[in-house]
């Protein structure tokens, strides 16, 4: 049973961060029988499969982010169809801003980046920090991989037919499938370490936390603030891509191209976006403009804060025992 603990934790942590902590599915919705099964199967299977493929192929974090982007298309494009549906409940102004040829382009880019980081990369990093001795191991065998693949496919099919009656246009939908295949092949072909290592004195973890925190704030300002201005959609898309590239470059620069940093720096970076979600949790609970029931979001934020503090204590203790500065 202890052997299954890491994938089980990831199976439930991924949806808890991406849907519950974010407020996209507050407690009343998240813990409903249908919602809980649908979301945990979707996010849990996707995160585990992305991690397993990355390790089976001998690839690194760049491949994992690429698979995370593919997962974003599978969920938002192929399952819930929000990439195409102009009336999707969460779109707001993005149902018209940036819509062209039957595709919500600004929303699509936002959700690809969001899922790659928040739904896939961060939960995997946290679970690997919880179980450091299992970090370089495969967590599921051939049968487990097959079962998770079938569960994900079934979940996507159920969501496609049951969540909304909207049916996307054929050509964009087929192109979305093709992009998923292309991203998976790209992740398979990317080198494990695309950049040469660089020996540096890595800066204090606070700066990694600040990079993640400010990056998350800017991310939401770009994709939800700029559409309210006179800026054309193509400019917002370019700024969003530039922001992702800038954050990536800063992290590579501070971490010696991803080879010189320690666990405390990685945790601090992941804690940045999560800190923003934790701060927003009580605000969401008392937002009278929300259409759904956000009761319990304050407790969710507090639970996430306790998890981060506990994990920070564990990682710092390991660093001290290993003699790391």
C-alpha cells in the first residue's frame, strides 16, 4: 500500500489545487459525488500519466510542461469544449474577445498555460517533495498506466456528452486533436536537459517565491485585464506568450539553467502561484457577485497554507541534514 501512496496523493492533489483551491469548483461543487469523481479522474489521471511518460522517456521538466499543455487541450478543448463554445460559463468577455474561426484564442492560450503549470507541474513537484525517495521512480506499472489511460479517455467522453449540449465545429476540433498529438510527440523528442548547466550561487528562495507570485498576478492581469482595454486580441496573445517566456528565462537564470537549485528553491517557486490562490480564497467566499456557492473557500485556503508550511518545514529539515546552505 505504501508503494501506491505517491500516485494516490497526486491523484487527489492535482484536482484539489487546480479546481478546489482556485475556486473554479468550490467545496459544494467539488465534493458532490458526480463532481468529485469526474474531477479527480480527469486531473489525477492526467497528472500521473504526464509524469509517467516523462520518466519512461527519460525526459525532463520541459517535456513535462509540454505534456501539461497537451493535457490542457484535452480537458478544455476536447472534453468541456470551452476552447470553442462562446457561451461557456467561465468565459465572460473572452467569449467574444479573441474569438476567430470558431475558436476562443485568448482563453485557449490562458488555459493551456494554466493547466501546464497549476494542474500538472506544481502538483507533481509537491508530491515528489513529499516523497523524495520515490522522485526518480515510476509510480505505476503497465497495468496501472493502461487503467489510468482508459479512465482519462472515458472521463473525457462522458464530459463531452454530459456537461453541455454544445458541439464544436468539426475542423477546429480535429485540429485540436492534431495539436495534442504533436505536443506529445514533441515532449517525446525534446532532450532531457535542453540547456547546458551553469555553476552559480543560487539566490535566496524568497526571490523564487516572488517570481512565482508576481508571475501569477501578471498572468491574470494579462488574460483578464487586457481584454477590457482597447488592445487588440493578437497583442494580448503575444504579451501572454512573452510573459511565459520571461518567467521561464528568469527561472533558468536564477537556477543555473535548472541545474544548480535545490528543493527549497523549487518549492518556493511553486508556492508563489499557490500563495496568490490562498490569498484569493477568502475573497472568493465573500464575493456576493458569484453565481455559485463559494462557501468553505476560506477553509480550503487555510488547508493549503498549512500544507505548504508543513512541506517547507520538511524540505528545510532535509536541506539542513544534508548540509546544504
